[in-house]
RNA sequence: UGGCCUAUGGUGUAACUGGUAACACGUCAGUUUUUGGUACUGAAGAGUCUAGGUUCGAGACCUAGUGGGCCAACCA
C-alpha cells in the first residue's frame, strides 16, 4: 500500500552511499546555521526543510546554530525571531548552539596553526591586500608579511586579542597559496579586530573569526556528518576541507568525525526577492509595513498572511532539491495553502463589493436564522446560524441586467440560489441618474429543491458587520526582479500590491480570533489580522479560490502579458537544429509548418554553420534533412555549390530516408 | 583571458550500477456539486541544449561547443 518508495534526492543518495560505505547511522547529524542578522524567509524554509527533514527521515539530531561571528550586524532580536519561526514551522532542534560558543577553542587552534607555520599576521591595508590577491583570471602575489617568524606572529596575535591593536591594523590569515586558482585559497583571512560588543559574549573578545574559519570548525566541533548549504558556497568547500584537515590533526581524538559539506540550489520564487539586504530595504523605505507585512516572503509575513506551517512544509517538499538554478512559480505555493485550508477553514459569507437586493415579497419586519454548514469537507465542523431578512447585499459582480446563459449568476428575470437560503428571482432594478443600478428588486420562493444554475453568497444588511479587508497582490511586477544586471529591483515595485476594502461580513464573525482562518465563500481564504480590534475587524486575504469563471470572462490588458516562447533568443542555427531532432517524426501538416519556419530561419544562417552539420551521423536523418532544407535556401540566395555541398547531396540521394532523398533531389 | 557548478514538458523534481522518459503544479475537457471551490475521470504537452564518440542499446558515460549560474567583502 504505502510501501511506495519515494525516489531519493541527490543529498539522500550521498547519505545512503556513506551509510553503505560504513558510516554508522547513529553518527548522522545535521545543522541549520542562520546568521542572526535578519528575519527568515521562504528561501530559508528550503534549507530548514532539507536539514530538519533529513533529521526526521534518519532519526538524527539537528542543531540550530547561530552563526554569530559578526557583532556589527547581529542582534538578539533576530535570534528570537529565528527561533520562533523554526518552531512555528514545527521543527525541533536537538541543541541550540552558537558559533560564539567556540571562540576559545577556535582561538586555541589558531595558535597551533601559527606554530605550524600555517597562519601569519598581515599588517597591510585591506586595499593593498586586495591588490595582491589577483583576480579570478590572474594569480595573486605574496605580500611582504608572509614570512614573519612564528614568534612575531604569536606576539602580535596575542596583542590583537588583548585589545592593543586598532581595527584594520593587523589580521590573521591562513598561509595557503597566493597563486591558487581558487581565490578563496589565496591566504584567506581568519581573524580581524572588531572593537564591538557581541550580543552574547559582550566585551570578552575584540578579535572575531571569519566565516570560513568558524563555520567548518563549528560543524567539526558539533560532529555534524553532513553540512548542507546553498550553491554559492561551493568554492568554499576546498577551504572548508583545508581547515578541517589542519584541525583534525590537532583534535582527532576529541572529534573523530570529519564533516562533509555539500551544496544545493537555493529556492527562488517568482515575483519576489530573497535577499535579506533587499528585504531590509523594503522595510526601511516603508514600501512595506515591516518584516511581517503580509506581502513579504518572510516566514513571519507568510504567517500573518495566513499561510500554515503545514502548507509551507508541503511546498518545500514538493519543490524538491537539486543543483540547478530554479525559479518556482508562486502558483505552487498557492496550491499548497489552498489544499490545506480547504480542509481546515470554516466557510462564512462576506460581501466585498456590495449591491443592495430587496426581497419585495418578504415581510419588512421578519428575520430568520437559517442553518449553515461550516465546512462540507469536515463533518466535525458543525453548523451555525446566519440571519436572513428583506434587505441583503450581494456582490456587484454577481448581477447583470442582461447576460448570456454562460453567466450563472443573477440577471433580470433570472433565478439564482442564495447560499443556505432561498431561491430568488430578479424582477426590476432601481437606477441612479447616471443609469447605474443601485438596487435590485427580487421575489423569493421557498421551494429550495428547484434546480438553478448558480448559487450566490450574501449578507443581511441589518445584521452585517463592517470589516476592513486587505487584498494583496504580488510585490513586484517582474517575475525575477532581482536578476536584471541593468535594472534595480526597486524599479519593479508594484504600486498596487495592497488594496483596502470596506466589506460586510456575517455576524458570526464578531467573535473571530486573531489569526483564525475562514473561507469567504466563493471569494477565497482570509484570516483575522493582528491589527484587528473588537471595534474594527481587519481581515487579510491569504489567497483567492481557484476561479475558472475568471478565465471565461474577457481578459483585462494586464492579464494578457503572455509569455514569449523563450527560444527566440537562441540563434537561428540552434533553432533549426532543434527542429532536426524531431523533423522525421512529425506529421505531414506539422512538418510543412516546420519546413516553412526553417526556411525563414535559414536566411540568417551562415554557410560555415551549416557545413559543420554535413558530417552528421547517418542515423540522424532529421538533422540532415533540416540541413538540406537550409542549404536549399542558401543556394537560392546565391551560394555557389562546392565539393562539400555536392558530396553531401549525393550521399543524401542514396539514403534510405525518403524525406531526405526528396529534399536532396530538389537540390541536385 | 581562468576555475568550478549546471542544462529533462510552461514550472519544479524523478528515472537504483546504461534498457527506450515518470510524478506534482499549471493548462484543456467531462462527471458530481446549495461555493464557476472541492472531489473524481480523461486529454494535450518533452524524446532529455547542440555536435561527435563509446555501446547491441545513452537522458545517464567520454570529448568539444553553446546557454545559464558562482568565484576578487577585515560579510555570512
């Protein structure tokens, strides 16, 4: 039954292989290592899901480690927020650790490294050091302090630690190789002087270790078996291993296992950004109301917006993990939250854009409390009462004076069901001086068994509560606002990402609790925002319902930004080649179209491009056919036949593929 | 004039040591429905960036090319 074995991702393959090669299962250990310099976002969720997910899968401990080596940027506030977010997602860490826990051990090892002649004090300006470092295409050169004596190095390093040196005066670097192809191996910095108080160690230290020196050794101290990080750290792996081997030489008895760093592609989500720095800018410039603005891709923003931990975990699980760059469509995230809320959220009625309906044959002073099912997906959700009376609101969009029979809603002379109530018929309308409908007069029928095409949601005007509803649109107008070399992401800010609506909701919502989630029937999922008060209800729209009616309706201009097939940025010859792959398998009419397309493309192809295809293997008939077609175009445009061409044609004439023969005959 | 990583339907991920491309989202159609939602059924959509090679057989292995990404902070 549920024995279906899910295929493994590449990280699981690595772990399985290590296990098969003798790694004991109880030695597996992972970690999630955020720097406490900002709030966690949906991108981190992937990293969290991978490491904690592996922990759950293999029943291995996962540490939450704060990578707190830069007191200039880090704060306790962020530590607290990160812990809250990870817990909220439902993950439990084995131990809460801090890189700063290891400052002393790191320092001791650094001294051993100096004694081994593997590290030295450099006393140049950062600029001078940068110049000596070279570039990715040019090797670096050794600096003047590279061969200081061990004694001098030890002496200065002690002074640095004692606070006797100013920032920028001296740094400690590893002595590796200034000519190394990997820039990170060109004597990387291990320690700098930073006269700043640390949120945990206070003023104990005035030298702080750099990332590369700290991170790997923290993994090592914690005996993490697999240290998983994103792709941009791939070049760091070589240095990670170098440091690890040095330190292992000092401490193999205490710490027997050497961790292994592996890298995966980070998550990118369409129409948003994932950089902490850029998110901070949105906050600082007031584009959003804070880190937890419901439009933000932060975990706290998503939480406030109404996303559930389950939906986010499901999302991370479905996007998977690999090493190629990706851009995931927000529709997948939306699918995950809809799927979750469909089962959990009670249904209620709310009208966001009202128009008045008067039931003329319903007594003026009468009111009824009708029974309504809370959630048809969940029998245990029970029922509630909703009030019905003579005057109601329905959505403006749900009424048209005249409409085709594809319009299942209310039209003059037509009948429609009011959800949980009666069937009504529109008899006449009241219009204002400009001709806009302001009121619809209807009659009702108590026969609720009747078949009618549409069902509308509604609220009784007398009983309805006014509420503020906030509807959100994507924060950016560009699919990947982050990825334009020539444009700043701020240029793509969507000015209409927030829409505030005055809505009318059914009275049962009066005692909704902060964060509680509802489906406003036929509209979408909403939750009660933290800014809501007893006097003023405020709802966030989490996500709309899937709306297949919207697709039938004539589209607005903004919806119509159709995606261009991306192959038009490929060169003509490449496009022709891709036709070659399938040409001989196409059906006749498709093939004719393809041929016309190839002939058009061939006008932009050089003979040299084509000639390189003359040697194509005999079995690849399609490629040779498209080559022949393109050649025909070039010849028509004045290309002289040469030996290579004649040879190519005569070989084709003898081929067993009829299509190829036909094309060749045309040129012979 | 470098090094490393990467390339599979529109998107994301699969395909165990080579055996003829699967799953999810999205799209389209139908059935059910007191939500144009949900559920259910079905369909279309890639021959795996290009070329060459190894092989009886290549998405997978090798070579070259092309496209994309990463690498020069006293950041992580």
